[in-house]
C-alpha cells in the first residue's frame, strides 16, 4: 500500500471514530510479581515470578490467547504450566489450560470471567538464558496484548563473595587449637551454588601464615537467608598432609529461598612456633572445579603480643560543669597477659563519682585515688585501682564495658584522658570525653587604688555558645576574690542582648558586699544571649597588698566555678602616679627618622629609627613602644612572631603580618599591619596608644608623634 493510501485509511478511521459513540472495550493489564536474577539455566522452580493478568472488564466467552518468551524457554514442549487465580471468586476451572506449544510460546485458554478477576500463571518451569522477557498476544480477544515485553528475570554468572566476621586475637594455642573468625560465603546470584556434583560444590581454605596449621577438618556450617532451611550442622572436610589446606564440600540444597549464605565457624588453628610472628593471620578461600566462589585472601585472626587493651565505646561530649557516663573496657589482649598486681586508672581532667565507681566496679574506699590524697574530697576523685589475679587460661576482662560517670567543672575544657599505670602492665591512654563550655567570658580588668571606696570600672561579657545554654531561672553568681579588704559597694549595670531577660540582686536578697546574683528570668530562644556586666563598684582597704586578684563566677546547676584572673589590679601605695589604665602617667615622643625618643623629657635611644608607613602611620619597634608607655622589659615577651605586652590592666598581643591585635582575649582591628623590618618587629605606635587608653597627637611640621597618659 502506498503512503498516501495508508494516510487515507488512517484519516478515514479517525472520521469513523469521531462519528460514533465511544464504547469501552473489554481489556486487561499485565505485570509480573517480581524480577529475579539467576546463575544457571535450570528451571526457576519455587523462586519463580508469576505473570498476573488483571481483567478490567468481563471475558464473555471462552477465550484463547498466547504468551511468548524472549531470552528464556519453557522446560519442554507441551509442559502444562501452573495456573492459579486469586483475589476474586474465579476458580481454577475458569482457566481451561496453559500449555507450552514450543520452547518460547504457550497457549492459554480461559472460560468467561468477571471484571477485576486475576489470572496468575507461574513461570516455575521456565529456563533463563539472558535478560528474560514475556509478552502477551491477545489474539484479538478480550485479553489485551502487551505494548512491550515485560522483564521477569536476568542471568548472571557472578561468583559468591567471601568475607569474615568475629575477628579474634590470640598468642599461643593449646593442643585443641584456637578458634578463628567465621568465614562467610554469600551468593550474589540465587542458585550460583546449586550444583548436583560434589566436585562443583567444593572449596579450599589454605593457610597463609607459615607459623600456623589447621588442627582438624571438622567445622560448623550454618545456612542463612536462601539456605536457612538447611540450618546448622557439623561438616567434616579433609586436610592435606602438611595441614595447610582444608577441603570442604558444601551441601546440596534442593529448595532454596533466594540468594543463600554459608557460614563456616569453629575452624581451629595452632602455632608451629613458640613465638609465632605477630600480625594478621590470613587464609585464602577458593572455589574448585565449577564451584562459583571467588578466590580471596581474608584475615581470620590477629596474632597478638601479650598485653592489655584500654578502650572506650564512644567518646562523649560533656558540657563543662555537667557529667556523662562513659563505657570503659579494660582487658587482656591475649590470655595470660598479666601478672598478679595492681593497675591504677586516673583522669587528667574532671573527676569520677564515688558512688558510681563503687557500684560499677565493686571496689573499696582503699582503692580510690583523690586529687589530694592528704585532703580527700569526694568531689575530687580522679582515679581508682583494680587488682589483677595473674595467670588465667582465658582472656580476662577487668572492666567489661562499665559505665563510669565523669564529672566536669565549669573550668574543665578540652579532651579528658584516662590513663593506666601498673608495675607489670604497659601504660595506656584513651580520650574518653571532650568538655565543651556552654558559654565564654571576656573580661576587661579594673585598676584599683588602695584605701579608696566607690571605685568603678571593669567589664565582663558572658556569651552563650548556643541558645538556651542558660535555662530559665539560672543564677550566675559573681564572687569577690579571697581577700577581706576588697568588697562590692553597689550593684553593677547588667544588660542582655537577644531574647533573654535578667534581674540583678545581692546574694540572699541583701547587701552582703561579697556576692552578686544575676538571675535569668527568661531563657534565650532565637539566638544565643550575651550578658554584659559593667560599672562594677568596689572598695579597697588600705590593708590590701599590691597585686592582681580574681573575680569568681558560678552558675546554678553547674559544678565548680570560673575564675577571671587578674580582674582587679591593685597598684602600689604611690597610686597617684598611675593612670586609670594601670600604667604610669607621663608623656613620650617619637621623631620620624630618628633613633632618639623621649620619656617625660628624658632622652632615650632606640636601635632603629621610627618611620612612616603609608598612608601615614608612625611605625616604632614594639620593644620601645612598650618602654615609652611605662611597661617594664620583663613584661614584654616575643615568641614565634608574636609580641605579648602586659601593660597595666590590659594584655596586648601583636603578630607580625597581621592587622588584628588581641586585647584581653578580644580581637581589635588595627589601621595597618604589624611588620618585620631589618629583623625588628614594628607596630603602629598610635594604634597601640589608643588600645591602652593613651592620648596621641601629631606635629606634621616637625614630624613628631606625642603620646600622653593622663
């Protein structure tokens, strides 16, 4: 038929369709119950998929249609296939016959059937040769033909893979031998190990460690997954004369339930040498003849030296000031590894809880170790002692996964390490936890004069590391140093950023002048809160010695306290010569291009001249900047490119190549970078002056920079 004739027929057909009422034709849908992968061309059997044909309308008369296979074939011509109907009232009598008329085609005859009934045809007698597909030819009946073939199976020759579980450790062996790990053989394709001939189910296990041999050929064999019906049994193989190769014949399984797994356990080995080479003990596994098991060398045990092993199940994260239980195990690596004696366990940070230790380990008070053994405090228990009995034929577990409570305090931060020490055991260390603070503190110290009251200054910034770190009604307590001559005289100003709210009062609701309480009346929800304490007012008696003193901070529901060291700086009796920044009052000048500078009109000499760094910053060697501002030489430190200056109430760190100064722990941006020139570290002297609260001025004509500390 020519093309234009075909187009005419199509157009005519379309016109007929549009000219008559639409009538719903009887039809059906087809699917397969599953798609499987097989390793051979045996009949699929019980694991076979089924072809399901669902009727979407009635079949009104006896109907005959056909099914066709691709890359598959029926077991033999005239095979009668199993046909089952389900989910409806249809019975097997409704399916008259299903029979193969050739290797690739079968004829299906059905009697009249109702809508929504399902015809299910088992493909158990089908053999797969590749990507197996099935199609339906409705034979112009009420059964719909498939628009494209349906894939129901694939053939794959992949070999079973070999793995090992239950890794073991040992050193010497008894005459009965030591058990090694379980060898696992897993089918990648269902049926790959289903062979009739014993020769095609044979594997060899060969020793790969020259200091060991197999003890006997008897092992335990367990089937699982597709081989689960086989259960577990004793399997006896044969050993070669050198006892280096074990040959096993895997059982024949006649009714597998999918991909199968064999587990070979209770395989024993013994040493041929009194001191065998330590390390991995490997064996190789290989399928012989046509046995589809990959060749693979696997580790089945570790030949270990004598010794003990300290482990933690999981490294915990502990909020500083809180506690957590950590699961500890301490055992012999190999049997008979310890002599009779004692082993000490100690923490480098944090503490143990006494009641928990005694309950979990069953030890006495005499076996507890305190931070200070002369002044034993229950909240400072840092360790304990266990006793080892000596020789034992089994691997001894001294601490078998016990959960020991580790307590931290507010000032505990970083990794917490548990260490062992004993006369007859090696020392070991393991990190059991990490302490992370819930909040950070930055402080600006206040300089005080002896014998004066109502001295105001200092600043404390408390920032949550995450929202809600302080719970509602948490109380932050500020305590004075252990010095009778310093006392609070007024409540400080306290502000809070974020959604938190606070109130401030004297401890116990009255002016005790020793402690201030900041109560969070509302916890932060949206973002971390920052609490700022400033305007601290104190009185200093004439009895207070010169020096620095700390401010203590505690938080309810947290253990311990934090100390803001050097928060109070008490000057010499001649405090009238000190400015508010804790540095001597006075004036210094630097002339550009000159090595000479003045301090209170006295001329001093530098070993390098001041210069101008674009776009106009006076650069002076750091050592002379500090000296000009009244800092003694012992309070200037240089290390790894960083200069640290202890200047009155401030500690300043300047790093070569950086334009950021660290002042009392806070970062402050400089207008220009610190530089190294001719082996000397130069800093912008004006920027340093501002940080220290010293007033700068500049004479452009004389090119002289003047700095005055008032």
